[in-house]
C-alpha cells in the first residue's frame, strides 16, 4: 500500500494527478510535480505544474516551472512559464522566463523575476 509514491535509487518520481473528476478547495502543496486536470480553488505550491486543457486553477501558483494549457486566474511566481495556445490566463506573472504561444488568451501584468545570486 502507498508504494506508488516511493522511489527507488536512480528512479524518477511520478507526478501527482489532480484528476478531471476532482475539485479541491484549499491549498495544495507538493515537493514534486503536479498535473492538474480538474479544478483547484486555492493556492498550489510545487516543483513543476502542468495545467491541462480543461483544468482550472483559481488562486496563486508558486513553482519552478509551469505549463499552462487550461484556465488560470491568479498570481504566478515561477522560474519558467509556458502558456500554450489553448490557455486562458488572468493575473500577475513574476518569472525569469516566459513563452506565450499564438492564440493564448492572456490578461496579465508581467514582472521579471531576478535569478538569485549565490553568496560567496
């Protein structure tokens, strides 16, 4: 039981799935990756996030990398954001790198996130 979440030495961890039949109200936190196919009304904090075509996130997102193909309304803080042509995004984007495909609906305020400098 619960063996799926364990990873062997040298094995990649799988992403957690918020299924299309799921609706979560509240915060979601993971040290790994998340695939959002359902609905989240709340904040998501994770390593990498994929918001699939019919998925919806209403809340803030804090991640290393985000790929948005569905609906996101809220603020995003990420190193890299990719907004696909099927996406609808409204909110503030604070990121180091961004890619927006032609056809995406984006109503956003952009802020460049500075890479942290390592102290010597």
